[in-house]
C-alpha cells in the first residue's frame, strides 16, 4: 500500500477508520475552510481497499454536508456482498452523528488477459513545459497548495473569460501532488474532483460549481509522476452542470474515468 | 407525471413504494429470469421524484443482488438533505429483508437561463430507416421484447464478431419502448443500462457484462419518440469494462449522460 495523501488512521475494528481534518485536506477562504469533496471519496476508497484487501473498480460519493478543520471524520466500511472475485462495499463518513458523505463501490480483480483502451490521450506539451496554474488564487494554507496543476495556456479554456462559450467544453491539465505522492486510486479521486473547474472554462466565465457527487472508475493504474486530466463539460441546464474526465498516465495509459454533477456557481 | 414503464405502487407512507415483479421487467432465459438492473435505477428515480416532488439531476444505482419474478420489491425513500432548490435522497430496494439495490441521488432545479450542450449527436440514419435489432435473441416474454432497438447495420459495431477490436469502442442505437411510453428520467434509466451491449461490439466478440452500477445524469428532457443512445466503451482491464453513454432526443438535444462498470462476460 502506498503512503496516503491524507491522514487515514486505523482502529481496533478493521471496518472502522478515522481521519482528523487539517487545512491540508480542506479548501475555501481561511475563515471558512471545509473538507475538499475529493478527499471524502479518496479516504473512503483507501479505507475500503484496506478493509476488503481488493482494489476499487468503481466508486461514487454522494456529498451531503460540510466537515470543518479541527473535526474528525469517522469512516465506517460496510461490505454487503463478498464474492469470489469482487466485493460490493460502502462507506458512511460522519462527524459525530452528522453524515458528511456516503460512498458506494465495487472492488476486486478477475483473471483476464483482455486489456485495451478506446480513448486516447490528447496531445499536450509536457508538464515541464507548462506553467503552474493557480485556479482559485492564493487562499493560504490549504489543499490547493498541495497540488501542482499545469495547463497549456489559453489552449483548452484557461484563456479569456469573456462570456464566449468554449467550442468543445474541454479543459486539459497535468496534475501531480507537490509532495510527489505515488499515484493510487485515492490520489486519482482527489484529481477527479477537478471536474467543476471545467464549468468556468466551458462557459468562458469566472466560476465553477459545488459537487453533488463524484464517480470514479479505475481501469489500470501504472507508475507515473504526472496525471493528464482531460475534462469535458457535456452540458448545462437549470443551474446544474455535468462533466466527465479521463485520467491518463504520462505514457498515455488510460488509468481511470470520472464524472460529476455540480451546482453551477458564477463569480462574475 | 407520465405513465410509468413498470408497476410502481404507492402506500400510505409517501416515502414507501413497492413494485411487483413480472417477466415484463425481467431479463434472462425463461427458467432464470431476474429483474433488469435498469428497472432498479428507473423505479428508484420514479419513487424519489414523486416523494421529493423534484426532478432527478443525478442518480447512481449499486446492484447488490438479484430479484425474481413473483416477488415484490419494496422501495424506501430517504431524504437526508432537503434544501431550497435541491434534495439529496436515496432509495433502498429490497425483497423481504434482502437488499437488491441502493440508489443515491440529487434532485432539484434552480433559477437559471444558462443552457448549452458541448457534445453533439452523431449522424445516424433515421430510426425508420434502420432494422430492428435483436441483441439477445428471442428469450420469450421479458423486458427485451418491450424495447425497440435499431442500429445502422455494421456501422458502429453490430457487424462481424471476429475478435477484431473496434477502432473507437462505440455502439450507437435508437431505442424507444414498443408501447410508446413518453420519455422521462426513468425510461432514460432503462435505456442507460444498455452500456454492457457495447462491450461485445468493442471487443468484436459475442459478449456483454453484468452491471456493477449505473450512473445517470439528466441535463434536459424534451419531447421525443426515439432516443439515440451513443455508447462508448472507454477501457477494459482485469475482467472489468467501463463505458459511457450520451442520450439524445431526435432533434439532437442532449437529454442525459450515463456511465457504468461491468463484469465482462464472453459467450464465444
């Protein structure tokens, strides 16, 4: 098991984990920090993989409430189905008796030699050739400072926010952790929660959204330093946006796909 | 509310619904029929929309067990969060004390004039110009016979199953209900459960898969007789396949997007 990006702690009960919240796993302005949604999905994935001793195939988080720094999230792992090759599991994440998130998932691996991907990595300059992007400005000591996010300037939508709709709704960026944590399913879950960043780019406006959920599907994780996150906002209507993300290793391997629905928030 | 494709019945408790299972909502060989997974998601969506009196934005079903014709599925609706514009809800679907599926979802609508789609409908012959496809052969009286599925022969993968991998992993087909039910979120959920049909087409082999989950995101539902279901298998590894589907009205409006992970099952 790799070292985790967050402080997940075990207990006497292999189905019960906890995670103290510090600004390092939160986002928002300094006086209103809250746990980053992707950390909810990520910590649940890490807990389930350790409890079930199987890798996650698919996991969906439902975000119900906010958790604040200084509090401790309890993660209770339930495994309603345990089969020969795969398990069906869920995690209830709560602070005290307040439910913060629920994650449903399947875990496992089957004997199979079939391995193929039908989506290809878009052509991007190497991460070393791209400048580091600051998506939310400097809000002090929080999770944003722990991710190194780079995109080819102006190429995929970081450019002018003049109200002109993007032609393809895409935003493509390289991400790695500043601390160079190894890429595992839980770190991919943190990156997958960047889908809302595509909303402002797609609309050509300053804005993003609040995640209602986050769905991650793991195909195959390979060693890589950077992950290319190819976001497409598929559509917006009635105040909600929907988007997908393909996550590639530097060598072009499709490691995971993700999707998300968000409440659209405009800041202009 | 439209008439439903399945027999969802109310009770004295607005949070509690039930659905008697008949072959009309099941699939499989005559001696081994089971509830079609998409009916689980669809019935949960219909129950939540009626309980919350709000439209579904996003819903994910986790499939835990099988339910058989002759049994009755109880659908219990829980609403942990009720906001000004949106609700967070879940449905536990069970037969007796056996959990069959769980659905997590968000419902609602917000005042907003922003409406756009960034994905476009692929160019297909009109449904009237396409022959009806029989994906699983005639297995008698079950749900398959209630869906009229049409694809341009050989064009997107229905063609030869010679073991040659499809170039793009896509399978595009028109679907409507034979009984001409109006298209609503629950009927889209039934159609969204066709993602596994793309697995055989992508691999160029006879096969499909068992759904682990089904995730549906509703953008905007408009009146249409047929729905174009554009499936892409994104990748396969370790015995599991992942795929996405875009669901369009006949006029090209993106009504919904869906995604699914499946256990790959080969029949050749």
